[in-house]
């Protein structure tokens, strides 16, 4: 019985896109909007949350059952590009906080590289490891 059900689902999903990172992100977004709606439904317009939740759910289901796989893959690549940038930025901020007692981070004005510099108080000249350019930095 269960096996037959699984086979039916597998046959239905054949040639369809299925799940990916963007769909998981949409699911998390759906959950967050749903949580927000629990708190702010009375204050703001309740129908606004309902429309938003149905739109997210509709997009999620559309992507899952879509047969246009290259287009869905392109959307996922677009999403992953943005998501990885945000993730990298958050990781960098976390590392900065972790290193706050020993290092300071400065951006090279010539090439834009982020430099991790040991703290030596006062004004000093820094040499970039990437472009070998020098610039003045001040440490409190
Ligand atoms: Zn540089």
C-alpha cells in the first residue's frame, strides 16, 4: 500500500523540478511571516499577511512542480549567489568580534583587500599583502 503510494508520487514527480535551496529559503520565509502574523495580525491588516503567505506558498509549489528545470536552476543560482554573500559577510563579522582583543581589520584603499592587522597602538604604516601598496592606519 505504502509502496504503491510512493510509486505514484515518484511517477508524478518525474520530469518535475522538486526541491532546492531556494525552496528551503522560501519555506523559512513562510514560517517567519507566519510567526510575524501571529503577533501583528491585530495591529496591522490581517489580510496582508494572508495574501503574503498564500503568495509564498504558491511560488514554492509552482517551483516544486515546474517542468522548466533550466529556468528553476537559474533562479536557484541567483538565490545562492546572494545568500552566500550574506553568509560570508556574517561569518566575517563574527570573526571580527572573536578577534577584537588581538586584531583590527582595515580595507586596503588601493585594491580593496581586507587586512587583519595585529594591534599596535597609534598611527602606523601598513603594507598590503596583496598589492604591496602602503597606507597609514590609526589604532586606538
Ligand atoms: Zn592592497
